[in-house]
């Protein structure tokens, strides 16, 4: 008899889930969720278009500007950073100014960085996850000194 009453109780719950009142409550829940923030996959990713600097190359310790879009306003205070990747390691660049379309940074003076024209990975990174958020396929010419 105990098993029979437990089954009736479970069946009652299942039947209740198919009732019009339960369906309406689910419909209202979906409607209240439609104003939540867009999923991260729909948020535009930062895109680097070019580097702007004086002369034909960037000297070590020189400031230059990253031009692009979707960087976010004041990104360094919102969990983003600009990193340079070389020799299997990452180095954060010092940020002087950050807007949605430009970031002014200082190129490092690290002696391990070689000079000349080569594809150098400079991009925007999520500082919490170390995930690269932007493209890193823009050439930067580093001056010979």
C-alpha cells in the first residue's frame, strides 16, 4: 500500500506538469528572460585593424596606437589587457589610453625581442581567463637599434 500511494503522488506531480496552469507559468518565465544580456558569442569581438606610430617602425620603449573596433571603453578596468606574445611567453603592455576604437600602449624594451619586420602577436586578452579576444594577425615593424 505504501508503494501504491508513492506512485500516485509521483503521477500527480507528472500530471500537474501537463496542466494549463503549469504551461502558463513556464511561458511567463520565458518572457521575463527575453531582456537578459546577449550571450557572449553575440558580443562583437575586438578587432585590430592597424598600428599607428611615427616613422616606418616602432622603437623599443616607444608608445604607439592600436587602431580597431570593439575594444570597449576603459577596457583595462574591465578585465582586458593588451599582451605581446613572443618566444612562447606573454608580456602585458603598459596602457596609456583606452577607448572603443584605439588603445595607446608602450612597446616593451625587453632584450629578447628581435628587431625587423615580422608577424608579432599583439592582441587584447581577457585577464581572468588568459583567452585571446582579438585577432593577432597585424604586422608591426620593430626598429633596429
